[in-house]
């Protein structure tokens, strides 16, 4: 030690430093080799921070925030919050992806609702599981969409060929362009029908959204877009050969036995206002013609799925995709329609503030078709008669039972069950009256009833983005109900019942100061109704009775002229 020039004291210090630093070096090396440990600990801390932030946000909501009050907010949350939630060991991956309906690998920050919506639907949604065949078809479709979707090489080549061809030619990719018609409810049910048609025919679905549809939905298809580029020549184009003229040419060709060229682009009008909508669209011969056209531009406000189901060449595929016949809209709508971050902010904040703690959630949707001739009180009477007599809403002392004596014994047996009622209507009259009724009168069994209305616009505005945002939010909130009451013929109600997998009580449509008994009926299917079904068999004879002509297609309870899919064992 003396030779090395080291004193005993210095040697001891050197030894202590080595003794302390060596374990630290080993620990650092271990952490570097296992980064997941450090990430996990960091995310746990982030998770605690975000929980605190959530409580602050929730407190702000409970101080009076509604959809109207916070409509301008985006509702987006930090990426760190999303990352931390993925480490929740109590959640099943299948729950998050709706039993495989949704493909994994999506950008969670860009669509928070895809990550979180299963938590809100755990109680409300029935256990209808998508079939393996449907999941397989969806994964295959996603591959086609990525290959042929906008901005891909195949898309550019196919579109150039379609634009420059006078006849159908040969295109590697085939498309169907959905164009909007009518209100948001009509648009959503027709989009689902159009997407099913795309699945059945191996076409790529592209949507032509106007500014009123901006930022309502997340992109549904993995690593691609469903938006038709605005520089597309088919963005404004609605002229050209139509499906009806194609049928006329085909008929003339059959008579003359001469060949004729099919167009590269064809326009199909399946709106309820068109002449002979759906005429022979459900026939294999028509589908053989359409199959050869590379690009279809379709405009519809109808849920034409029953027409596809009765098409012979499609029937087997649809049956395999949907063993439960009344789950078509339920599965495809949950696949297609995920609220954007802005819409999800409105939905989740309202739900957390008013619905989350309820023992039962009751959704009521009131559509007034003829406000100038139908008094609000007449519809209110119909609503109360329906909900009270069918035990949807609890009966109150002094309402519909004025002869009942109210005793102290009854009052002291309160069960403290909390029922949250969400009312969706353009008018505040119905929610205000229900709220006043339950504030002034106790319920017979002691339930506590809260009545909430997210917005009331007084009148429907078309081409209005903010009203569409509110409407979409309210449809989604209604779909989270345990029990649902809707208005007959309302596509707004159809979307809510289909998303939630619910068979609603349907109020009769009032157009005057009239009465109905019974005031409502329970639907036998959660599927939307097709209001303008095909009128002819494929041989040209009139369809007299769908019940006997086609299996699993019956008459709608809210509209006798319409048809819908149902399961054979319904009551």
C-alpha cells in the first residue's frame, strides 16, 4: 500500500465506493434489459394522475355541464391516459373488441370510444356474439379496403380506368359510393345496408360526407379511410346511366337478343320517394348485371337489408354471417359507427354525470311528426299510458290512482332504487312534465327517479353539423338504456334500438288530437324497418304476403306496409 502511495484511510474509502456502486450498476443494467418494468411503473403513476384528473373533470360535469353546455369541447383525453388503461388486468380483450368484431391494432388516441365503449355497454348490451363467418368476412373486407382504398396505387389505377372507360371494362377494384339522403337516422341505417351489400359483393365502400357529417364518426376500417376524396370526379356527379334505364335496356335486349355494353358507372336511387324503389334489386338477374359494373353510386334513405336477405344468391352468405337474423344492424352498426373524440366527450361526460350510478336506465325518444296538428299533451298522455301500464316507469301516488290512500307505511318502505330516465326529443315539454311529476309525487314503491334531457332544438335542422353531433350523441345514449321507448316510424329510434340490441316499446304515431289503445306495442325485433319493400317477385308477379313468401321476414309492427328481419322463435 505504501509503495502504491495509498494510505489506509484512502483504501477504505475506495473500497466503500466500489461496494456501493457495483449493486447500482447491476440494477441499472437489469432495468435496461427489461424496459417493460420501468414502463409499467411509469404507467401506474400516470394512471393515478389521470384518475385524479378524471375526478376533477367529473366534478365540473356535475356542476351543470350538459351536451348543450359543452358542445364546443372536443372531449379528447391524453394519450398517457389511454396507454395506462390498457394495463387494466380486470378487462377482457374480447370485451374491448366486441368478441372480435373490431380489429385490434387501431390508433387508440384517434378514437377513444373504440377503447372505452365496452365499459358503457357491459350491462346494456345483450350477449349477441358475432359469428366466426362474419368476423372472417370483416377481416377479409379490411384487406380489400387497404388494397383498393383511397390514395392506394390500386385505387388510382382503378379510378383512372373507370373514368376513362365508356363501358364496364376490367377493373381490379370495384366500388360502391354511398351518398346521403334525408336526416341522420335515415343516413345511418342506409349506410349499414350499403356496407352489407359491399361485403356481399366484394366492393369497397366509400362515403360522400358533407360538412354536416364532419367529425361524427371515427374511421371504421383499419389503416385506411372510407371518405371519398373530394377531388374525385364522383364527388358531385349524380348524372349518367341509372339502374332503371339499365333494366329497360336489359329488357329490350332480351326481346331483341342483341348484346349491349354495361356502363363503367351506374347510379342507383333507393330512396322512398323514387319511382318503384328496389324494383327487382333483390333478383339474381339484376345482381348479375350490377356485378359487372365497377363503380356504383347509391343514394338511399332506407334500410334495404331485407331485400338483400331475400336475394337467392345472397341468402346463404347472410344466413351464415348472421345466425340470429335480427342482429344484422346490431353487429354492423357497432362495427361501423364509433363516436369521434368530440362526440365521445359529449356522450361520456353526460353518462358519467347523470346515468352511471343508476340501477336502471330508461330511454324515451319522442318524435312529433305533425307539431301543428298534434297537441303536446295528447302525446304526453300517450307516453304516460304506455310507460305506466307496462311498468316501464314507476307509478306515482296521485297519478293514475287518485283513489289510492297514501300511507306512512308505504313511504317508509322506500327501496331507494335509482332510475335514470333520458328523454330525447326536439321539445322540452315531455322531459319537463316527467321531471315535475316525479318531484311532486312519490312513487308507490319508493323508487327515486331522475329525468334528464341532453338537448331540445325545437325543430330539426338539415345540413347542420352541430345538430347532427347532438343527435348522434343522443342516439348513442339511448342505446345504453336497459329499457327503451321509441316513436313508431322514427329512424332515430331504429338506430338507438339496433346499437343497443334492444326491442323497444313503440309509441303509436300521433298526427292529431287522437287516442290509441293500446298506446304502444313491444317490438319483436331489434332490426330497423324497411318502409318500402319490393313489390314484385322476380318473375314479375305481385308479392301478396311476405310472411308466407319469405322466411325470417315479417311485417313491421309500427308500419304494416314495411318489413323487417326477425328470428323464427319470437313471441
